[in-house]
C-alpha cells in the first residue's frame, strides 16, 4: 500500500508541475521585450504586439516556448509587428 500511495503522490506532483510550467501570460514567455528589440522589433507598441502574438503562438503549442523557437518566429515575422 505505501508504494501505491507514493506513486499517486508522484503522479499528482507531476500533474501540478505540468499545470504550472505551461505559459499562461506574457511574463511566462522564454523571451522578453529587451530580447525582442535585439531581434529587430521596433521599440514601442510593436514590442507589445509581438509579445501578445508570441503568447498566442505558444498557447497553441507550449513546447514552442523556448528562446530558440521564439527567436526564429520573431525573425520570420518581424515586419508583422510594426
């Protein structure tokens, strides 16, 4: 019985960790505004638009929330944020 309880506890812990590791707001993104500026996004409202679009992109597939994937996405879409 203790082994079953331990497995159940581990399962709950993993589910909780997964629930809190997925991005749900802009501050959860792997990139921030300063990094977007370095990737060529214009200062000002374009940064906010880019962050909002990145969040939508990541919410579709949370595995995209890495600096490499998001940087690639920004480079490919930098003109769309202006």
